[in-house]
C-alpha cells in the first residue's frame, strides 16, 4: 500500500500547520478568520483508499483470543495504510450501532490503534446480526483496496452473494478468514454444554472422535468453498488462526503474496 500526496485540484481537508509543511499550502483566509494556521490538503489521482470490514459479530468477539487477533490485524493494516499517507475507512460490522472510523495520513496512525483496541467485547451483547448481510449495506462505490477480516462462519450463500457484489467493483479484495484454534481442532470429548455465540442458546451434546472428525471435515469443506469463491473472482484469501504469530502472518503471508510492500 502506497500513497502520494498530490497537488491536484481535488480538495481533501485542512490540517494544522507544522514545521516542515509546505508553506504554499497555507490558507490565509482561514488564518484571517481563526488566527490559526491551517494548510490545505489535496488528493492525488494515485492516492489509495483502503477499506477494512471488521467482523464484530458475537462469534468473533466472544472468543477472547480470536477477538484480540482480529483487532491486531485490523490495527496493523490500518497503521500501515495511514503511515503510507493512504485514506482509511474502518467499518466495524455486526454491531447494533455500527461504528465507522475514517482517517487520513500518518498523524492518525497512532489514534486508530487506540480506537481499535478500545472496541469492547460486549459491543454485540444481545444481538444476532449477520456480518455479510450488514457488510453488504456498507459497500462503497470506490474502494481500490478492501480487507475483510471475518471468521466466515455464516452460510455460504450469504458469503457468495456479498463477494459476488464486490466482484463487479474494480478493486482489490483480500479476505482474511480468522478462526480460533479450538474452532479448528475442538479439544472436547464426552458430555458438554455448548453455547451458541450468536443467539446465546445452550445446547447439550455428547462428543466423540467421530463427531469431532465429521465437524472438522464440514469446516474444511466450508473453508475451501470460501477460498474457491475468492479465487473465482480474483480475490486474495488467507486462512489463519489466533495462535499464529502476528509477524509471521504479515511477513510470510501478506508480504510474500504481494498484499503489502
């Protein structure tokens, strides 16, 4: 992700003047009214707009390790984009009162980390929203680069419909499917009580090795279907879990696959 601060005629916003800024961009009319020095910022045609769709539904936030890693991924991508002077929109999808953060430039890079880390694990308490249904409502017309961070644990039909809509847009899409280690390899056997994270209902089940193996096979097929959808429309796809080192995810997967540079 890279950005170039340009001098086109498309106005972007104002920012307080700091030592080293181009004095030619000072808006003296604003200074006359406010007695404060602001500079004008303009968008260059090469500026990259980065959009992150962060899954904040119950199945993500109720697993502490997964929710922590989801915020780390969103924070790292956001910090990198802003540090490169890109325009960032972070959409927290799946909350009853959906939050959206819009930032621009290195000065907002640290602030976005605090915003993301401040997202509560209780933001979807009592709610049961579909990430992909809600995400589709927030799809913008122009987002050259979009990152989807989700566990993907929703019906394939919903995922397919949303990804298909994104496929008609001329942009780069990267789908990061994040699962917890226990979701991939359940350590439970015998009589257990499971709680549905989306509707909070208790389910009593008896688990044996065959049931666990059947679950893992269904999950594998589900994940492969998501990957095949991404390949069909030319999207980047990565399946990772909350135990993989974050630097390995970025250096080995993101960088080697050309997602970042």
